[in-house]
């Protein structure tokens, strides 16, 4: 039994480079745009879903079953059935954050949806913020008057207050449970909640697991919850789990797009339930590792797909049985499907064929089984609260996805480009899912913004950095190469403090700030807490304004176009004098105009102790482009020199060289810098990744008299603050 495909696209036609080959039993679609075609579609390349829409000629009411090389796929999509009655409660977020376009478009969409309800349906409406406002305390019939009154009620909703998600769900479930408890209710109906919100729970019960448990216990598998998250601030993970655990679906609606049409499109997917309580059965002795076989509802226009393995490849027939309820009766469908050798694809040009002696012929049914299995493993992983079970599910999903080359949240995409660079992405091939990341080069603004040779530049994972840095708790190191001296000091700030590290906004247009996070000190230590840099922000003002925010997990680059780069993927992006290079889980290198370079080290812990926090280290690799007026905790020393002097009756050794490590007592000296005399003591300190040691002269008391001003003079008001009151005088020699 084979499909007959009828492929179609919207009025604009398929995207450029799309090639469709098909016959009565097979279709192959190739989408391979050139760099120029990608740039015409979107400035940053392809950003979206490639959607194939098709329909299928079906003859058997029990569905279509394909069998090939020990795998089977069962497609079940009955038509021409009377729709089931719906019991539906619309739950609409009317908190203050819904003000404006979001609430207006949502109201307009609900007006359309209410008109689409059928006479046999029942409905009610709930608006919620920090208060729960129920339109009717019971479900009512769909009549023109009731629809008109519902629209008036929605029209008068005004945004105010917080977001009580738990309370709204409990009231909606109670309405449906009370209705279903009535003796005269029609048994064969479907109970739904359509839940729309743009935020996170802020009022009432706010703990995610408690909300999920409360909802699951109240719904008891009898009520399906369909959730819609509007905008970027929504707790989409909570909505996703609410739907997964309560036989529903979830969708994200982007605020900047036409939310109303997206809501109507989502409702169209569930507007016509045809069957409920669907169960697909195969003999246990004939089938193993079948995917999901129980489905709470089947909606018109959708499709139920089950895939599995045959225990015996020599099986002659496969017995299939489907049971379900529709609006009139209990349905039982049975059949025996002939099982024999089948060839998929026929003689269609471009259809799958043998790859050669070293590889087996591809089996699309095995691949579909793998895809459905991975999808169900991901769903189970998302719902699980048990750490060991989540890890087991993750490993199974990752292994299967890598072996079948599926891109999932647990796999990465590797772009292989064999041979010398050709300059054409059309010739690149070997796209696959991989556990380990590979470097990828791309332009920040699409084709044409980087010169050709830049894309061919080999990726260099090694970093070259100077000693001038701040890392750890946080420990500052300043190198004076002309004097062959290295000076270090500590700054003990408070979590949440934002420290100005480099301030050259007026001249080179570069500012670097670091925000501190806190952690308890190790046992038996002399400190009560440690502080580390959790975020480094870099503002580049010339030739164009660009913002960089770097954390141990991601890099956000906003230079007109906003890019979010995960730190566990190697990538290089660049535009107009600014280049950002991420070496996976190791470091981020920021190069500005080719003359300024910063390296941010990423410190990650596999199993962190309570006093260990993922954090960052900041290193100045090249400061040639920073001006003589540069300031900040590190910047103020970049164009200065230092000199060591002996205290009376003190050291007799050459002070430009550190004392021997065999010295019995700490050696003290006086550092002359910026016309000031700073007492220092010799120390050894580990820098970079904690494996390299640097000798330095340590300035005590939070660098008192070493730095200009005092600690509070280096506090920024926000991550991209460029105001600096210190060091604004004209430096010598300018």
C-alpha cells in the first residue's frame, strides 16, 4: 500500500532552488539554495521552517500500512465521520503585560473562534490576572445570543495585575468536571481547555512542579489542555509540559507577528474532533518496539502514525485492530495486511537507491520509526522529574539521533567542507547530527559583509593572551612588559556589583564591564563568600555601535542584527571590524578593528561543589588600539610603567626579578607607579585555566593607592554603562 502525494505550496510558490520529483508512489523534494538565494530569503541566511504540505489518497478505513525490511509504518487518518461535540473553556491572560497589541489581537482571534463553534458544542470563558474572572459558572450551549454575550465579555477585558496560572487552570478544570458529572451529558464528547498567556506565574502558586501536579490531578486524563504562549517572556517550558501531561498541544506565538492569525490557525488544528480514546493494537508476538499506540483524540486534518519492528521478517500477514469512539457509537476496525517484499520509490529519477557495496540500501520506514522514537524519548525526558531517568532518556535519544543524523536539543549540526575552500556553500556537503561541535564561520549580516578571504580563514583554537587579566575570585593581574614587572591585586566586591574593567568610550569607543556573582567560600577558608564574574559586557561604539553580552552559556551580539551564540558550539561571526570567535566550552575571543583583542575564558564544572560556580575570566590579548586615556581597573595601567624600589635596609637582590621560591619569608618592596608609592609583597599566582603560574608583586588592601580612587568609583550602574568619572584628564604626551 503506497501513498499518492499531491504536493502544493502557497500562492508565492516554493522557495528558490526547490526541485520536486514525484510519481504515484513516491516523492522527493530537494531544497539547496545558493548563498545569494539565501541572502534574498533572509539577511542572516535561512531562519525558519521548510514546510511540505501534501495530501494522500486513502482507500482503507483502517489506514495505510507500509512494510519494508522488517519495519512497518501505519498511517491512520479517517475522514467523513461526524464531528464529536466539544466542551471547551477559553482561558485568557488579562494581566498588565498583555496591554496593547497582544491583547487586541487575541481578542480579535477569539471573536472569530467563537463564531466557529458548532451548535452541539458547550463553552465558557475565563479571564485571569491576579484575580480569576469567570464569565459563566457553568458551560452553556452555543447560540447566537450566547456567542454575542461572550464577545462582549471578552471586549471589556482590561489588562491589569499579575498572572495566576494555577488558579485559572483549576477554575477551568472545575467547570468541565462539573459539567461532565451531570447525568444527562452526552458521553461521547471531548473536553478541552484553550489556555493563552504571555508570562510566567507570579501570583498564587508559582512553583512549576506544584502547578503541574495540581493540574494533572484535577484533570485526571479526562481533559486535554492546549496552551499558547504569546511573546518572548512566557514560561514556554511550563506550557509545553502542561500540554504534554494533559493530552494537548502547545504553540508559541511571536509578538511581532500577526498573533491573531496564528491563534486562528492553531484553533483550526483542533476545531473538529472526530474520534476519542483511539487504541491501535498489533499482536505482541508479531511486533516489537512499537511507538505510541494510545491517542486521546483525533482531529480532522491530522494524522495518527505508528511505527515498529516486525519480530519475524518472513511474516505473511500482520493483524491490525483499531478501537475508538465517535459521536454515534464505539468503533472497531480489524484487518489482516499482507506482508511481502516491497520496493519504495519505483523508477522515479532521484529516488533512493543503493549507495554502494559499503552501505545498505536506505530504509525510509526505519528512519521514520527512529524519528518517532526520538520524538517520544524527548517528550518523556521533558516530563520526567527524576534525574537518573532523565539522563537515561537523554542518552537513548542522543544515541539514536546521532546514528540516524537527526538534529535535536542533544545533538549538534556539523558542516564538513572537504578539500580546499571553494567559496561556494553549494559544494559543501556532509551535513549531519553530531555530539561534538565543529567550528563554523558565518557573516553577521549575511552575504557580502565579510571579504572573501575571511571566510576561508582557518579556525585557530589556540589563544595568545597577555598576563593582564582578571579571573577567579576575582584576582587582577597587570603586566608592565617594559619594566619586566607583573603586579597583582584583589577586589572583593558584592554579588550584583558591575565593575568597570576597561573604559575608553571617548577615544577608541570601547567599554568593558564585568558583573559579579557570589558563592559560599570553601570549608575552613578565611572568607565568608567568594565572588566571580558571571557576565562580561563589551560596548563597541566605532565605527558602528555593537553590544556584546557574554556568559558561560551564551554570547549575545547585537550589532543591528541580534545573534545568540551558544558557548558549547564553535563559531566565528564578524561584521565591519568586529569579530567574535567562540571555541566550544573554552573561550570567546573578541577582536575590534584588528588592533584590540579580548579573550574571555569559560570556567565550567561538571559536578560543581556548593562553593563552585560557572564563571568567566577576562584577558587583554592586544591593547594597541586603546588610547592613552584608557581607564578602568585594568585599562588605567595599559600605557603606564612601574618601578620597584628597596625599603631602607631591605632587599639587596635585583628587584626586577622575583625572589627565589626558596626564600624563607615573603619579600616586600615598594612599587612606584603614577607617581605613587605602593607597598607590595612577592607572590605566585595561578592564572588562565588555573594550570599556569605567574610571579607577581601583590598590592594589599584591595589595591589601595595602586588604583586611582577607590572601589566604588569603578561601579557601573548597568552592564552597558559608559560613564567614567576617573581618569578623564588629558594624559601625558597627548
